[in-house]
C-alpha cells in the first residue's frame, strides 16, 4: 500500500502508531527474551521515534512494555539490546551516585545480513548515475534477491551448528532488504566481546587484495570445513538456475572480471565463448568445464585455475554479515515484529524449511487486507503463545576429523595409527547444508 521510497502519509503514521499501541505482540517478545530465565526488566530497548532516539528503555513486564510503547507516539522502530547486570534505567527519585554501575553482560549472538552488501547485485531503482548520485532501493529487486539471504542463513547455521555446537536459533525477515539470525543457546548468551569477535571473524567473508574474490585463506577455511561442495551446489542451483545471476551478458562479464583469467593464453577466448551461450546455466557450464579442464590437463601451469574459480564462487555465496552487530555485547538489533517504516512490512519469524522459498511480498503489511491474520499465523499472537514453534532446534552434526598434513621429517607409526584407531572404520557421515547425506 505504501511503496518503498514514497512519502509516508499521516494515515500511514497513524497506522504504525496503532500497530505498536494495540497489536504489537509484546508478550511474544517478552517470552523470546526471557526464555532462559533472564528478567525482562534487565533487558535494554531502544526506541527510534523519528526525530529522537532513546536508549536504555526498560520494562517490568509485558503490560509495562506496552505502556512504554504507547508513551512514544512517533515510534518508528524498536531495537533490542543486551541484558544488563542491573537495571539501566535510572528511577526518577534516584539520588546520589550508584556504588556499582550497570554493565551489559548477556545477549543473544546475532547476525544481520543486508542484501545490498552483495556487490554483484544491483538492487536500486533505475540505471546507475554517472554522477554518482544515490538511487533508492527497489523493493521488487530486493524481494527477487531473497534466496541470497536464505543461502547466507543456511551456511551460517551450518557453521555455527557443526563447529560451535549451537542448536537453538531464531530467524526473522527484516521487513525490507535482509534477514536477522539470533543464536539463543545459553553458551551464546554468555559470550564476552572477545568470544563474539572471534566467531564473527570466523564466519566473515575475507576478500582478496583486489576485493574481487575471496582470499586464499577464505578458500582454505571453506575447504577445511568441507563446505565447498555445498557452496558450488547453492551457487549453481539457486543463483545460476533459479535467480539467473548469469543470464545477462553484463553479469557474465562481471563474473569473468572477478575470475581474472582472461589475460592467460589458454583463456583468451573465454569471454567471447561465454557471451555466445543462450542461457546463464550454459555460460556457467562452459566456464566451469574450460577452467577446471585446463587445471586438470596442465596441473603445473594451470592447476591454480580451479582454486581461482572457487574463490570467485565464494564471493557470490558466502554470508556478508554486519560484523559489528555480531561482535559487540552492547550492540543493538531491530526487534522481531517491528513494522518497517518505508515498506510497512512486519519483521516476522521464518521456519528453517522455508528459507529458500520464502516470498517477502507475503509478509504481513500494515494497511493490507488480512495483515492481522497473517501476523497471527507467524507467531504474533497477543498472548505470546506459539512463538516457541518458530525457534529452530538444529542438532549439531559431527564433522569429519581435520587432519593436518604430516611433516615428512617427523612421522612415526603412532602419528599414522593412534591408539584405538581402526584404519578400516568408515569415515564420519557428512551432510550438506540441507541435512542431506553427502555420498
């Protein structure tokens, strides 16, 4: 009803105001943020009212929470902060200095992914302006690019589940151009800034010096954790086939520019041949066959071509997180169920099995017929019951053991056959990001 980039009318503002005062599911939010026993009054909230921004808002219970929302009639957005050691909102009758100042000590491990951080996609209205003027985001393009966000969450949960053992997650659509992932485990809640920073760096995309491809270290990381088969599968099936990221000639040229092999004699006609293909999938099949074929046929001179192709594919598939959201205990993230002020869409939770098929256009939209029923169906019941059904419980899968190559000058039989090891035993089963066994 109120397209992205349009002027927000008084009617729209009133609709948003009514939503927060009467329909915002405060009980569901209270359940989510206290499910591990934390007191709601210790949780910080930040209120964006358009012309001012207020942090350190607290509420004793859901009823008080609703009252706090009603007190800010121009409310545009609500952000969730950390759980503090003691209540951070200073009482009106407080006098003197506190002997022990409050500090943030618990928070869900959160990830924020915005689709416009993926530089291979143009998600803006119209054609690029040669003068460098900014263009408004296209909601339709953001909707069409949703599978990229789904892929990011698939890979993130795969790493967090298998390498860190986290099992409980909550994921929601941002309402416009991205997705938020909350890790709910007690161990995640208790992480300090150093631990959060380490995990953020662990999963963050590391680019090469030219910033066109993933770094060699990133590729080594992906291979070490047996992720490249999944990466190629997602790139081919979701991006190339379903999204058509290589359908346009300009997109193929961009991919080849990132690949950076056109200056080599064996690849001198790669661009010309790729441009002749009648589909993006045909173009990708040709690139893959030619590059990998030369790498296999001439391993000494061209063996690195295959690694270069992997580095390029990684830049299209790997999650691009806002690292600051993840690494700081005191950082904020937009609350679930907020109504985006520009799209009027509500940030609703997602099921794990719909990550690749979710259509953002079906999210509840204030002012659109049936939005209340759609909100209830997405865990937004006013009594707070039902949101537990939207928490993912993903059992960690034991990865195959990582074995470093032995030093040829320092090898003995105990290194090769440790005590209790059965050389004939079958290797541990591996699953791809969908949970399907890799054979």
